[in-house]
């Protein structure tokens, strides 16, 4: 995370959102380790960062089979549902979806899944479809 | 009383109307053992006390597992008949707590004095 913090400083990224990035990435990596790689020490998690015109884009790669992102548009209802569970887990993706401007599960040319997370620069939210 | 696990530790301090838990270290899955399994929160606090104060001033990092643990403690307050307060949180974690709904059940104050004033009032 120190490297990412340093890279964000160099990328003209608003400092007010740095903690959002670090939290979202931390949660994404934890999910990748625990669920994607199933806590297998021989499997790796790779994080890449791309500095685009309007956004910083992170990709978190694991060696798992991918997953379906839970719906976030009904955030309030989903949150109430989780509070009612006997062991309310899975807040990681929920936080990532709220902290980031866009989150997608993608697949690369080799068929490996990764989580793509977008953060707009200059305090502006971005559409992942925009360049 | 003090308990420790993997760098995370807690100390309990009693006061007339409740208990204060001084948390120290990263609040992650490892903290669950100490916080959740050391007592049955639904049975309430000791001696009929009904104010639980969580001191986060020495907690540098909280992840989603730590948040899940806090949710279970706070939620148990309904059955255990206690109210939960917190202080020492950074603005970032206060924001995360708001996002997951914790602030509906946990009142956040800047410091211990402010919490005590609220309870005494």
C-alpha cells in the first residue's frame, strides 16, 4: 500500500480520496486472497495501476474463477439485509462499490479474472466506459 | 483487564454506568476472537450497566472483518440492553461506519470527555 500511496501522490490524484483508494484496494486484495485464491499460499494476487486522463484505474488479479458482483443500486436494501444476517460478513465488496466510482469483474485474454476499480481525478466521478 | 491476540489487544475499564474498551492494534479478523468470543454480548454488560464505550484512538486500521465484528457487538446491544458509543475515529473510518450503517446504532464523539458528558447528561 505504501507504493500505491506514493504512486497516487505522483499521479496528481486528490489527497482527499487517497484513503478511499487504499481501503478499496485493501478489501479487494483481501477478497482475492481469501475467495479468489482460497487462501492458497502458492497463488498470487497482482495489482496494477493505470493513470488515465480522467481516472486512476486499478486491476486486482487473482487466480480464481471470478464471481458475480452483487447488485449495489439497491444499496440501502442490501445493507439492511446484511444487518439481519446472523454473521454479517461480506462488507468488503459493499465498501469497494461505495468508495470507488466504478467496479467491474473482467476477464483478460488468458481467461483470468480481475476486479477493475475506477477512481476519478479532480473529485469527479467517472463512467468506466469513458476513456 | 487486558486481552491480546496477534498484536491486537483490548483493555476493559469500568465506570459507574458502563464499561470502556480501549482497543489497540489493527481491527481485523484476528480481533474477532478477543472481542466476540470473550463474552456473550447479548447477555448485556456486567452489573446492570448499560453504556458501552469503544476507544478507537489506538486503532490504525480497520477492515471489513473488523467492521463485521463491530456490527455484531453493536447489534447485540438491543438484546443486551446497552447503548454503544465510540471515540477516537478518523474522519475516514467515521465515513466507513456511516456507509455500513453503524452510525445508526453507535454514537460517535471526538473524545472520551465528550462521551462521558453525553452519558452524564
